[in-house]
C-alpha cells in the first residue's frame, strides 16, 4: 500500500510538472526575457489590455496572414525590412500556436490595464525570429488591426513597420 501511495505521488508530481511546462504560454516565443522586454516596451508606449489576444475579426491571428500578399513595405523610405517567405511561414505557424494569457499573472511587473476604453490596445504575444533580433506581434484597437514588426538594434526594440489588416 505504501508503494502504491509513493507511486501515485510520483505520477502526480510528473503530471503537475508536465502541465506547468506545457501550459507555459511564452515557451514557443523565444526566451522569456525577450518576450518580457518586448511587452515592457509596448506597455510603456501605449495602454495595453491585461490579456493578450489570439483572434481578431472572429478569425485566428494566423488566418489574417496571407503569405502571397504579405509584405512589410511600409518602413521608412531609406530601408525596407522585408520578411522572407520562410520567415513568414514560421511566423504564421507560431501565430497558430498563440494562446490568450493574462499578462499581469505571467509578467506581473508590466504596466497593463483592465479598462476597456477607446485608448486601450489589445495585443498578441510576440513571435520572435531571426535569432532574437526581430519580432512580430498583432495589435487590435478601436480603429483597426495590424501586424507590427520590431527590430532589435543596440539592445533596444523598435517598431519599424506595420501592416494593417483592417481599418474602421
């Protein structure tokens, strides 16, 4: 009987650990520190809702990416940050895996809001690529939705391009 109890405790510990690891929402989005840096950057620039999004316009975010017609050509006129088809396929797959999370619980130091007002932005978790030097996230606000491309230069994230999916 004692062996059975010990075995049950072991199974419970394994299941608990498995659940924690598999439910870790940022696990597929690069290093937690990179995601935290990006979310911190975004939350200081705008009023960000406390939960991330994984859908907009009734569609999964990945379905808003049409690989054949998806270019980031809205960068500043001196430089274009183009995303390759391979990168876009990777990004689309990662957005397919995006889940809604509570930012305050996952990253308690972030400045996020629970108020749904005109100035509140709803964002997805970022997808990090190019060995941690580029990231993309989806943003939805009152007047539209867009994918935003961030590039890390001199250890700082900057939004360099935006691709609208809808405008009100």
